[in-house]
């Protein structure tokens, strides 16, 4: 039986609809996992039932994290937020941490992990962080935009190897102050935190780049998702 991975749904405000980028599902399938899109709800009983079906949770990209999550006022440069996602993800994150269930965050995912656990975010990099590095690339998204340094002796260096790696990049918010409950795993060439892990957890990693866009031509994108899916598989077999 393949491990079941629950994906946080994306939400289209204009169409009032749930949706999912196929890359999130395809890379999990490639790594021998079974992806399912969860319902977007704040009902705890429904979330408990959905959570119980899953061996791990993927925190996807999407809306900006509401500054209220990290106790700040929303600036005019902050993008659209989705309160139901913030509430849903905070509940599921807490359950994953309590149960030591694997989780993986991509883009908004890394930002939410850090913010929900006591860190802060740049609400808008172009106006808050002086850099010439391209963090909001144009299509195609399966190519390298900038470099990151994976730090030695971290869970990410075990997966990808320590040192310089090239990543794609499509975001305007980013980790600012690290939560005391996480550790930094990778840093971009302009000093931004690009990957984190929740301390004392079997697998709770967030990355700022997008393996769901680059997995078809980037072996490292597959490696990190496979490490997540493999850990979810251990949960299924326990």
C-alpha cells in the first residue's frame, strides 16, 4: 500500500473554487505516494477524519500567510490571504507535531510553518528586502533562478548534500525571524532563509523553492519529495 499524502487545497477567490496544481500530485505519484486533496474546512471533526486517513501532510503554496498569524498588522503590500486556510493549516500543523507525523511545506508552506510556530515573515520582499536576486521568476518555472547553500550536518544535507545548489523561485514573502522551534537548513545567496526543519520531529521540512515545477528535469527535486514520501511510508508500516 502506498502512503497517503494529504494536500492542502488551493483556493481561487474569483471563481470561488478549490483547485490543485498537477505537479504536487505527479511528483508524489512519481515517488510512490498516493496524493489526495483535502477539503478546505475549519470544522475540526472533518479535519480529524481527513487527517486520520493520511500518513503525511503536504502544505502547498498559494495565498499569502495572514500577518495576524505572526501578530502583525497587514501592510498594503501584502497580497490576498485566506483565513480558512490559515485556521485549517494551524490545526493540522499542531496535530502533525503532536503525533510526530511527517509534513512537508512548499513556498507558502515554509512561510506558514515558521509563522505559526512563532517566527515572522517579510510581507513583501521587493519593498522590505534589498536584493538583486530573482525571487519571483517568470515562466518557465522548471529552471534555476538562483543558488542556495544547504548547511552542513542538517537533515537537508543528508538528502541533497551540503553546499551550493540551484533552485527555482516564485514568491514575494519569505521567512524573516526564525521561530525558536525550527532550524535553518539552507540560505540563498542574498541571505534569505530558504529551508527550515521543525526541531525534534521525524520529518518536518519546509522549502522556499518549488519541486512540484521542476521534478521532471531536476533529480534533487525528486530526492527531497521522495525522502518525505518514504518517511510517510514508514508511518504506514508502523
